[in-house]
C-alpha cells in the first residue's frame, strides 16, 4: 500500500488492517474460550466417570479380605489405583513402589475422604499440558481407595490438533482478508464519492454530516466570494470605461474651444463664450476628479476596513451641516428658481465632517437639479425611532420605480441628456451611498414620477 506524503495512510487500508486484526483476535479468543469450555465439560464428565468406578471398586474391596490381592488382579487400563491407610501411608499403588511414596495424608482428596467418606481434586500432571484427576472413597476398613487418571488440558488439546488449527487459522485469515477488503472498499467508496466542488454534497454516514455541511458552507462562501470578486472586477471595468467617457466629453470641448481661440478662427466677440465654455468644462472636470478621488478613498476604506484613510471622527451637528450645505447651494437654487428650507433640531453624531458635508450637499444638489421652476426642497434633521436622521424632499420630476434601485450606482442617470446638460457627474448618489455606509447609516428612497423624491439617511443611535 502506497503511503501519502507526510506519513498519511489510506483509510481503506487502515480499515482493512483493523478488520483483519479484529477478526483474528476474535477467532483466537473464541478458540481459547471454546477450548476452556470443552475442557471444563470434559473434565467434569471424567470426574463423574472416575468417581463411579471408584465407588464400584470400593464396594468390591469392602467385600474382600485381601484388598491388595484384588487390586493386583484388576486391569484398570490407564487408571492408577492407590490404597492409603488412615495415617496417610501408601500400602498399594498400581504404578509405583508404595515404600518409596511419601505420606498422602495431606492430599486434598485423601483428607476429604477420611473426613466425609469421599473426596475429589485435580492437579497439573507431570506431563506438560495434562491434568491429573483424583477421586477417593473411604473403605469400611478405614483405608482410602483412590483412583487417578491423566487427561489432556487446553494446551494438550491445542497441540494435538496443531496442524488443523494452523489450517483453520490460515483459512480464517484468508476469509477475513477478503471480507475486510470488500467491506473497507464498500465503506470508503461513498466517502470518495463526495464532491466538495458541487456545494450540495450529502454525507453517506451520520458521522460525516458536520464535515460535509462545512464543505458545502465553504463552497457557498467561496462561490459568493468569487462572485464578489467578479462583480468588483466588472464594476472596476465599467467604472474605468465610464470615467474615460465622462472625461473625454469636457476635454474634447475644452480642446476644441482652445484650438479655435489659438488659431484665431473664433471671432473676437465669440472669445468670451468659448472661454466660458472652457471654464465650465474645467469646473466639471474638477468636480468629476474630486468625486472620483472621494469614491476611491471610500472604496479603499471599505475594502481594507480602515477608517483612518479619512480624518479622525469627531462630534458633528447634522443641523449645522445641513444649513451650511443649503447656504452654499443657495445661489444655484436661486438660479433654478427653487426654494430650499431647512428645519429640524440640533442632533450630534460622531463622524467625518467632510464626508457628512458631501452626503448632505449631494442630496440637496440633486434635489435642486432635478426640480422644476418654482419647486421646493425641504431639508429636515429629526430623530427617527430614537436615531438621528437627515431627510431631503423635493417637488421635482421624480424617479421611475424601475430606476429607483439603480440611482445609487456610479454614473447611472435616469435622464442622461438632462443630467449632463445640468452639470451632474453621475457620482453624487454613489458618494451618498458609500458615505452612509462609512457611518453605518441606512438609506431609504421614496419617489413618484411627477410629484418628487424623498431620501432619508438614518444614522446609528448617538453614543
């Protein structure tokens, strides 16, 4: 089996080895247990049979006057007969010289027979792997008649059939190998079938549910992240294309007017008009570059999670910001014949003064630009459900419902021709959106074509 780098082995191989070892261990344990049970039953039967023979022989000896002569004439086979006096002296033994044998009074079966009339015991035999079984009966004469026989123990049983056991063990290992190989492959195959790239994998086993669930979650996170990266790349390309397009128009106008003046083609009375065109387009370029730089910094701040790209946050009064923005745009409102009013209460939040000024100024500027002669703009600074908010309403042309979700996108214009003619960069509401996000604020847009638009920015509760 080939091992993987880092010492990692195959799961199927480990399962295979574990199953083979488990089967072999179980087989050995079952064989040993069966042998012990067999030996116990066998020895019990032998004890019972030996005890019966011992009682039969005792009856014969009780009816005889010469016990030793009777014992000498009997053919007991592999059974050993011993006659013992009450003091433990051996007077007869069918296999050894009694005079050379030690006193037997301390033998368990003998002492038990002397006390109760019968005794039984078993001890390890001199032959390795065998057990000596003893049965003793007290005779009427007071002597003890003892029979003993050697029978094979567990080891003897095993060694007697060693060749058969080896064959059975080899057969068992072979069968275990085949079964384990098949089982390991069957168990591992569903695991290998899990496709982590699908995102909808199902665990073949309950224990793998957390792992497969996490794989699916990671796949979803990865796909979402890739989608975000793709969206960001698409947005960057679209933004670059839009910036290029927006820059070309005023640059071309400036270049054309400047060439007419430089080459003396423009009449003297038309020079102020061309100069004014150059000035207006230059201001438009300046506004566009300023807005692009602001958005770039906001993008970088959001992407890096670093708010230090802007000045440090400080307490800011939203009502003062609104009044400053309206005052700065009052001349434009007057030229457009639009009345702007500011109402509300002083509400402080902690934020970036310049971004908050950009936010309110862009809302008011849009409300003036897309209004109608004689129209009105209302700027309110009020608490909304305990949170500071700025609401800008106008009586202008309104936004179609299908366009309301897009007006905060960069360079999106509901009426492209009118917006460009009125000097808009197409980035105002995008700056509003990102400035609000920078301050953790929510934006709500309500609009109806021909009646006007209301945009509400609600900030987090003041600390």
